[in-house]
C-alpha cells in the first residue's frame, strides 16, 4: 500500500480515534487542574493506577462500568493527596507530582504482584465491545471512524463538550478559570481558592485515571507493566499545544493519535529500511516539537504553579 | 489555614522532622506489609539485615548507592537553581553509550589516560543532552520538565537502536548488548573479588567537590540566588540564563557519570537494563538530602539500602519487592512535608 493511501482508509481513522481516546480523557483531566492553577505531574502514575484499578475490578467479577468507577475513585484519591500537598501546603508542584507518579506506579505494581504472585502472562478480561451508532456509522470513512467505536470513546468526546461547557458557561467554571488567572479576585468574591483548586485537581485526576482505564477495558484486555509508557507526559504537552482550551486540545490529541497510527503503518511498509526505534521515537519527538512551536505564544494561566495563601496581597 | 515563616530552627528540630518523615514512611508501609500478610517488624528487620547485616550486604548497598550518588548530585544541583531536570535517566544512558563507544578499543591508551578521557567525553555528552532543554527553557519558555521526561523515552529508544546496530556485540548471540569495555577502560575493584568498585570513590569525591562549588564559589552563589528568586537575582546583576546553562552542563555531566561508572566499574558493557530507574530515584535521593551535596551520600546509601534489603526480604518473606519503590516514593512525599514544617508553622485560623 502507498504511504498516502493509508490516510484515506477507514481502518486508519478508526485506529486513530481509538488511540486518541485515552489521551482525550487524560488531557481534559490535566487541563482542568492547570486551569485552576495546579500543574499535575502525577498524571503518569494516576493513569497507571487507573488502568490497573479498572482492569482488576472487572477481573475480580465486577462489570465494566464498575471498573471505570473504581478507576475514577482511585484517581480522585491520588488527586486528593496531590491537592492537599500542593494547594493548602503550597509544596513544589514539580516535586509532589513526580512523587505521586512514583508512588501510584509502585503501589500499583505492588498490589498487582500481591494479587497475582506467580502469573507471568497477565489474565485477560472481556473488554468493552464496539457499539456502532445506527445510520451515522454508515457514512463512509468519517462515520466509520467516529461511530463504530466503544462506548468509552463516545464518552471521551462527550467529556470534552462537558469540560468546555463547565469552564465557559457555568459559575463554577468561571471560578476555576479565575483561580488559575487571578486567585485574589476569586477570594474577593468570597469563594475559597483552596476549595476550587483542590476540587479541580480531584476531578481532573479522576478523569486521568479513566483515561488509564480506557487502555485496559477498551483498547487492550489486560494490564501490563509500563503500559502507560509516557502517555501522561504527552498529555501535558497536549494541554500546552491546545493553549489550555478543551476544543483545541481535542484537535491536538486526534492529530497526535493520527500521527501515531500512521507511524505504525509506515513502519510496516518501510520494510525494515529504517530502524523501528525511529518510528517509536516520533511521538515523543513530535510532542517536544509541538511544545516548541506553541511555547512562544502560549498563554499560560497566570497563576499556574504559584501557591496561593489567603489574605496575601 | 495559614503558613507562617518560623524563626531559624535549631539543629535538633532540623534533624527531628526528617526522622519523623522516616517514621511516618515506616508506619504507612507497615500497612501494606500487613495487607501482604507478613509482620512489619520481621519485614523491616529482614530489609535492614539484607541491606547492612553482613559485609557482603553492606558492600552491595554501597555498590548500588554509587550511581544514585551521581544522579542525586545531578538533581540536587539542578533543583537548587530550580532547573527541573527529570532527565537524569537519559543522561545516564548517554554516559553509558559514550563509555562503550570509546572504551571498547577505539582508543588504545593506557588506563591512566583512557579513563580520564572517557570521563570528560561522558560528562560532555550528558551536559549537551541537558543543554537542549535548558536552551528551550530560557529562549522559548518551554517547560523543561516535559522535555527532559520525553527525552528519557527518546534516548532509551536511541540506545536500543545502537545496541541492535552500531554498538551491537557480534559475539552477543543476538542479544541487544554492546561489547565489553577493554581492561584499560575498566575501573578497578576497591576490594579484590568484591563488586564494589572505584566508581564509589569517584562519587564521594564528586559530592565533596560539588559541595565546595555550591558553598564556596561564585557559581554556587549564583545558582542558589537564581533558584531562590530569579527576579531578585536578575536585579543584582546575575546573568540568570547563563547561570541556568552552567547548571544544566554541570547537572547533565554528573548524571552521565552514573552511566560511566555502571558500565566501566560494574557491568562491563551496555544493555537496556543498565539502570533500574536510577535517574528517577535520584530525585528522591536529592530531596531526602534537602539538596545538600554531602547529604546526597547518606541518602543515596539509605535509598540503595532499601532496594538491596527489599530484594533479600522479598525472597525470604514473600512480600513483593516493589515495596521498596513504595517506601522510596512515600519517603519523598513525607520528606517534602517535613522540610516545609522545619521552615513554616501551620496556623489554623
């Protein structure tokens, strides 16, 4: 097959949308945290914990939706820990975030080994099945790509709409945005900056964990070590790329996933001329490139990474 | 709730809080041990015994501490200037690459010349690797946390490519591993027949040297000033960007030495499992040492001890050895809280 032809096949776009789905959840999660003024570097670990929690719930007999709920709860728990340390205590968001990633990852591996001591190949579960939307899924290419996915993918797209609506159309969204831009103005309105920020980190982290759980309950059917493999860090780059706007971040995630799906296919037709590692490097290199391209005009939330103390200034 | 700065704490307080952090970590991990169905006391006893219970165990701990001292120093130096270098893992691997590129016979020199040449080249490579993110940070405002993290993945894939290509050992039976470095490029063992090697001494010397740089030189003062308050530093005429570049060079070079010392002192060749995450554990080492270069020695030995001890314990008590990573991560978080409490008091009001 020709390198260009790939772009016009439905299977390519179906794969791209599937690859984008966990990134969309996690990117929305990170976006909420950063909009409120908190950089959450725990994302990689929280996604790992979510992937495991979702899979393990189903493996121990729970249903798939229960798995998602448990994953979200675990994410929220780690989010609460992150928020407690960084918001009222004002500790370095960089150090705490890395700490949460290390803790969530190692705790997950510990529990995995405890639950399945002797297992070498991880047991499988019955994952979410594709749910074609009647009529819409018959549209060639676009319909197939968007409407023959699993329910979780639809949920990922809906989460973007929900986040955008909440951020721009509700008082709570206004408070979240203001907490990331000008916290003293929020406090002047009689709203607690601490409360808003902590809430945003907890909710955002729950979304990240659902993104992780997508991998085990919708994309693959079991849990592997290192399965997040840098996806969390890429989501942080996607938030910057989307200049902290849900819609732009969604486009970024889909473009990125399309590129990822493309390099896999390119790898197959390149016939080993180029070392496969070069293809695997591309997503990470692309993230760095995207950061460079956007950084100059990036409109960071002005209070991002700046701890706030009531009554100061 | 408010945080109020405390007047300078006494030495007793400064030591008490870190100890309390260690205690909290022990209590929290005890819960996991109980869930695993073992007794915390016996597990911690086994960890301590496995880490320092015999000459063999203690030498093993020091061997494991060696790369951690290098990465810990690299991160302590960078974090002091608030340059968030999370890429020590990549810098370590680049150090390993340069060591085998020069040390497998390309330079037929006697040991006394070859080893310093390799060390200089290794440090230059590691320094250059961190210089990229540092330039992106100062010139374009790209956050270095994400760039250094992503570089870890890129570099590991690059190393994998080299080990299946240019650096592949033809006698390696198809395994992705490099040739062994020649005898002249090997760091001698400290004790005949034991694994502890001269890399440990170099690590100790580096820690002392970095301590002198941080405390007694203009560069050290500038780095601390930039980390404490970049605006203030700029106001008093410190070239902030240039200081960050120098910090990056120093930090990247130190982390790369970890890769050199592992290849040249211990493993002899480069494989993809050269580091079980020394770059990331270095963050914990640096934080536990409160970014003090001499403290890094103690905290690296402590962290190495947990890993070595947990391996031994895991075999005896059937508790997954991942408990070591949990302990290390928990102590990072309890330690940052402890450091906060030595500097501030919390007022509930």
